[in-house]
C-alpha cells in the first residue's frame, strides 16, 4: 500500500471504521461504503474489552493485546467514550479466571463477601469499558480528520465496490452474502439500556455457552444491561420476553436496577464463524481484497489489532501499472490443482492435517525456477498418478490456516486414473459433486475457486 492509494472499506461497524482510520492515517485514500452508518450490531455492543469464545487463539491474543494498548491510550480522552473501569466477573461453578484476565491491572480473586448470592467464585480487574454510540462517533470524526469519506450504499457483491486499488471487507454478517461465506452465522444479542441508579463498577457473569447472559456496564447516566446470545438467529426486532429476563437477572444481582427506567433496547447479530477471517486474496482481474470479519462477540476487543494486520496485509502487495498486483511471499508458495472431470471435482485427504484442514485439493510446494502451473501439474502426477494440463490460474491468497501463499490452478485431465500414488502423504481421495463439497470443506472454498466450480460443475 502506497500513500494516496484508493482503498474501499466495506462496512461501518467497529471493524470497518477502525480499519478505515488505520489505513487513512497511513496515507491511503479511504472510501467507506456501508448500508448502515454506523453498523447497528456495533451500536448494540456493551462493550467491555475481553477476548471471549473466538479463534484462532494465538492470533486473538495478539490482536486483543494490541487493541488493549490502544484503548488504554484512548481512555485518557473522555470524548472517545472509552474509560478504564473496575468491576467483577463471577461464576456460579467456580470457574478459573481466563489467562487474559490475570494480566489486567488490579486483578485479584474476590472475597466471598464481595460475591452476589449464588456465586461461588469471581475476580476483580480493571478493563476498558466503551460507550459505543460515543465511540463510533469518535471513530467517524477521526476518519473525517484523516481525509476519509463515508458513503451510505447497499452492495449486492464485493465487486460492486470497484473501482479501487484494494477492497477491505469488514461487512460483518453481511459477508455471508457478499463473499459469500456459508461458514458465517449470526448470534443474536440484545441489551437493555436503563437510567443509572448510581453504579460505577461493571459486573459480568461467566455463563459459558448459555444463551442467557448476565452483565451490566455503567456509562455515566446510563447502564447497559445484558444480555442474550441466541445462536443462529439474526432477527433484530426487540424481544419483550428476552428484555424482561435481562432486567430480572440483573436486578437479582444489583437490586437498585429494579427501579431503573428503561430508555432503549439495542439488538445486534454477532457475525460468528469457527475462526476469524483476516486474510488477503487476489481476484482473477488483479483486484486485491483483504477480509476482516467473523469476530463474533469480540469485534470491539480485537478491532485495532485486526485493523493493523489488515494494513500489514495490504502493505505486502506490490502495485504494478494498470492496477495489477504481485503478492510478495515470505516462504515458498503452494500450488493446488482444481481438477474437474465427469461432473465432479477431485479432493484428497492428507495423512497429516494442517490445522483444521482435512480434505483439500491435490498440490504441493512450488520448487525454485518452477511456475505455479507447472507445480500443480507435477504434484498431481506425483500424488495421484493423474496426468493433467493447466488451464488457467484461478487466484491466490495467504491461507488463513497455514499462512502459506496458495495458488489455485484449474486443470483438465489428460490421461490416467486417479489413485493414491503417494501413500505416505495421502490417506484417501474422492470425486465430489457440487452438492457434496460442503461435506468435505465445511468452512467453504476460496471465492475464485468457488466461482469457477459453480460454472464447471452441474447443479
């Protein structure tokens, strides 16, 4: 990414606005496109820093710690909506404190007298608490000051965001249709905002995977009460029964809340997938796309770390005249052969899996002096004894599981019958129909590969 380069950011929730700020302040010409400004799910957040229930853990730890550093700096300015606040997280089942909590200022186990009735364990710490309406306004002001622009517009696909040197996808749940990404699902959350009866500390219960949450976050004259986590539901209409349950649970812990006046209901759909997606890809026409979505309930917590990683991914692209790009790899790339024959696509399962990968396309490392197309042809012959011819390059990306530069090459069968020719590497192979692909690759395919197979395989 070079100074003045035009970057379109899709989405104006906390991920999109934070990413837009980071890129604009790095010198890019940033244009945000979003249907909702700011995003309603981000507006509905509580919001307390805490990397809950998101993967991959090693990256989440990095992104969360970097965001924590920046939130602590922002807390020095009251106009940002960020404050360092003390409080208690408690459990009814004597759960141990998570690793991230034990490093926070003021961390200590609670004395029994500090815990509400029915709770068996808890701990105190000081953490950033973010008043989201104020904070999102701050981000929009900061983006404007850095020269960024925001356009309210609904996109039907990411390609509608062009022309741009690069597109950054921070569409949250919208990425399910824009990418599309079938691995993305909503988890409905509801908060109730009430007048503050004098609370200065937060309270949160460790409820695990329960859909009924219990937390309250004071923000000056108001308190945000929570909450719910209904997996698979994305309806944003207020639920009176859920609101009554939230009020009852919170008032049981803090009786002063029973008389608080309800001001509003905030509902959002947390964009959730098995692993957060922060990765760069390149479309067949050369457009660079960086995905930054799928943060679940940790979008605020990870926002600055993910935004800075997005900036780093864009910086690894070398811009050529006419807008083309070359990815600068940090290690030898891998070429994968996408082979369609007889209305099916060939998949293999390796004996040693890489991360959560199980079934994948045949392929392997690109050798020095070898083209990616030649590598795909050679690896196919070596692994499954099939002679193929490279037809075209479908696209490239840094794989989110392995971190390797992947090149996907469409190939036609020339001769031979597929079999396991490298039994030390492969356990089995399968020819999958279009409808069977999700059974083998539940996380979904790389977009250019999916688009190619949509045209090459019968419905």
